[in-house]
C-alpha cells in the first residue's frame, strides 16, 4: 500500500464519524478542516499547551511534537490560535475521565475541527502527530500519564 493509499484509508475512517462521510471530504477539500462529531469513532482530550509544555518539559515545538509522538503513539491536533492540543482517543465516558478540570475530554454531542492530511503546521489548525493507520488513536492511559506528569511538574514535584 502506498503512503497516499494509507492516508486515504485513514481519512476515510475519520470521515465516517459523520453521518455523511462525503461531507467531511468536501470540507477538507474546500476549507482545510472538517467538523467531525465526537463519541462515535473517537473522543478528544483537550490539552492546553501549558499542560503539554509542563508534561514534556519544554515549549520547543520540535521537541514537543517528537515527544508527543513517542509518548502518546497516536494522532494529535494542534490548534495554534487557541493554544490547545487535541489527543484523539477511543470513545470513553467523559464523566469517568479523572483529569476533566485540567484537560477536559470531549465526547458525544460535541464536535472537533479536524485538519486535512496535508496540514502539518506550523501555523493555524494542524496535525502535530498524524494518524499512522485507520483507527489509530492515542491510549487514554498515555494521555492521563502526560497530564499527571504536568500536574506534578507545575506543582513543583519531580518527574
């Protein structure tokens, strides 16, 4: 399978979060981002940049991106204008997410702007870490560990 075929399969999988997947493909082509409903195929953990930087130990975007790819092993969107990262995770009851105050989990009834595959930064809404395969998601436990580390670091604790 070529990289283009893999990318097409990944974004077809993401598009099927919508009732009409063709709508997502049109939005990516026309606007560069598609508004996808959460809670069907995936949820999102909204990670304020300050949490990510504290957890990673730097605000150097090259290091942050590389570290997120290694730690979370799944797709992460960065919305630079709002200074928020969104880790795509499996569907999970947001009420059970232990870090809702610091990094809320978005799920059913909410939507996320998902950038087109060619938007990889460094400005605007873009992929910090692209998905590698259809259905590729960050492990909830890994996202929780990042937030936990950030809280320890911000509170003056040791990493």
